[in-house]
């Protein structure tokens, strides 16, 4: 074998070794990147699950507050009226007055029936997984009806477009974002009107909620924990979120949730 042939073989071996080293380095780098992606995905899933559980607990807590409110302001009043009517009937002594007894009993029966219906409605809310059971739209509809029933403010709920199925876990987070907004409206806005609009577009669900309350200065409220919580929850859903408000001009929430089928 000539010297040139030996050199050629040596060069070939060196090239093979270098190529092997490159492949090994590439494989190690690929595995590290793959492992990091898997770890990031796992941590994201864990974070999302924790947020789901947290949202469930907060929904349950808010539900109990709503029930206490309705028991005091709605069912309590109905039963008080029924009690007064029964006391009135017990005081009837003359035959002439007894002729009105049937009408009084029917009126009392109606009040008691309404009270029983209210209690049945409240019992439905006691389900810990109320959003999972009812879905986003039905849950929002219950919230809006509750506002109107208690005469706290005038609330409206509108839906446009063809409904698209959304993951129940995502519905919980969306509902909790809106529930947080409703809570802020009832506590701080001093509003007389509240509206919620859902628009099912081709690629995303757009939600707009607003009130006609006192509003606030965004520059002084940017660090508000409630808004930060709503924003972080929207980010978990890969949704865009914004709050706009000015003193004396109410507050507007906009949430755009892209449909996710995986």
C-alpha cells in the first residue's frame, strides 16, 4: 500500500470520527431540548390543573356567598310575607271575614310555592362542579338572572354566532374570570347596568362585558391583584385579555379565546 493510500484511509477515518462526534453532539443537544420541552409541557399542565382546582374552589366560595345573599334578600322576604299572611288569617273571627279566607290561602300558597322554587334553584348551585354540569352559557345565564331577580342592577346577556364546544376545564377558567369581573362590579362600580356579550366567531370566542359604573384610572390600578389574576388566567388559555376604564365612564372587559381542540 502506497503512502498516498494510507493517508487517504487516515483522512477517511478522521472524517468518519468527526462526523460521528457531530452526530453524537447533535443527538445529545436534541435530547436535552426534547427533555426540556417535555418538562416545560409537564410544568404547564401542572400549573393549569392547579389553576383549575383553584378556580373551582373560588367558584364554590362565590356560590356560597350568592346563596347567603339570596336566602336573606329573596327567600327570606318571601317566607316573611307568607308568615304575615298566615298570622292575618289566624286573626279572622267573623263569618264575613272568613269568606275572604280562601283568597288569602291561595295567595299564601303562591308565596310558599315561589319560596320552594327558589330553594330548588339554590340547591342546584350547591353542586361543586356547577360549571362542569351546566356549561359556560347556562352558568352565565344563572348569574345574570340572579342580578335581575335581586334588583341589584339591570343585567343583559347576549349570544351571537353558532355555538362551539369548548373544553369544560377551559369553561371553568373563563367563567371564573367573568365572575371576578362581576364581583368587582358589585363591590366597587356603583353601576346600574351590566352586560355580557358572547360572539362565536370562526376561530375564537369573543367575550365583552361592561358596566356603566364609576370607572377608575387604569394607571393607578394596574397592580390590582384582581386584574392580574384575570390576566394570568387568560394567558393559561392562550387568550387575549384587556380591561379599559375611565373615571365616570364605566369599565369594559374584552376576552378573546381561540378555540383549542387538542
